[in-house]
C-alpha cells in the first residue's frame, strides 16, 4: 500500500503558549476544576476555620476579639483581608457543597448526558456565585 492511500490521523501536542489562551473549557470542566480548588482551599484554610469557630463560641471576650478581627484586624493583617479570607471560605464551601450535590444526583439518577451536564454545571456556577454575593454583602455590611 502506498503511504497516501493509508494516511493516519495526526495528533499534536497542545502548545501552552499559543493554544491555551484560545481554548474554551466547557461549563462542566470549570465546575470540575473549581470543585477541586474549593476542596483544596477548605483544607488549607482549616486552621483559620477552627480558629474562627473556637473564638466565636468560647466566651464573650473571645467573641468580642473574633468580631474585632473582622473590623480592625489582627496585628498587621487588616480587617478587610480577614473578610476576604472568610468570603473565600464561604465560596469554597458553597461551591463544593452544590457541586457535590450535582455529582451525587448524576450518580444516583444516571443523568450522564451532555445536555444535563452543561445545564447542571451552569446552575451550579450561578447558585454558588449568587449565594456568595448575597452572603458577602452581609459580611461586608451592605445590608
């Protein structure tokens, strides 16, 4: 056989410089990546979460210190930064929880179709970001 009659498909490697900026990841891919990021973020910020919980329930004095940390800060860390870290934890928890419910639903109902994957990923992103905005507005004192 000649080489032109039996041409095999050509696969090339992705070039990180030229191909990645133009590559469009689907919504389900974003949810999958952000699910991992939110889990890692919650794990890495676990000492801060434990500190917040301990100071919020130990005594009235520790609760006052806890509340002051979000208004004036602690040491060289300003209060707005503490609020941003708390907002990151809020987003991580909400996204991880909603994406986990999405995965459980897809596993139980065998809803593994491209259409459902896309629509449920969009719902997951909208819900997690929307709830984060609402809770962030409360955290920063907008209402």
